[in-house]
């Protein structure tokens, strides 16, 4: 079945995958495409970080001799929130809580870009070293 996967801050990807309850089985090649993780002999790796697949739980993560991978189970193991809408075939994988805690503890605002009233774009990083007042409002 076709599903749309939104993984953290990566662009949404439309892929073929199998949803079974709270699990999402996708092809090994699609794993890297949607999440940046890649299966290697040492486990699932992203850049220089590798997370071993627990041998006792190998069947929870891998099928068909490692050709299929359960991204939802892996995300839950990493502490990432996983949301899905079976009716519309959409899966969302958020940032792990530990990543958010580290960002908040640093007291450093993430960089972003917004237009001013004249439609000139400004990035927060353009003002590093200067005092900046950030005011936010939301209707919800």
C-alpha cells in the first residue's frame, strides 16, 4: 500500500509500505530515503551514530533477511513519537524527547527565516551576538 511518511524535519515521502497495527514495514532502500537511517552490519546508522538491533528483538525490526524494516518499532525504541492515520495512509515520526530536552536546556533558539513587512527575509542567525526579542502568538 502507498503511505506518506513524515520523518522529523525531512520532506514528506510517498512510499510503498505495509502497515500492521502500530508497525510500519518498509523496504530497506526506503528507510534511508525517508529517515536518513541506513542498515549496516552494526545496526541502523545515521551519519556516525549506529544503534544496534537487539538480537532478542530482531524479528520486531527485520523481515525477509533484512530486506524489510519496521520503522515504527525502531522509532519507539529511540523514544520518538509515532502518529499514524490508517484511513489516509499517513505516518509521522517526531523528534525524540531527549533531543528536544537538549535543545531546550541549551537556551539557544533554533534558526528560522521570516519576512518583514517589506517581504525582505531575515534569519535569526543574522542577529547572533545581538539582543533579540522574540514574540510569538497562536490562536489555539
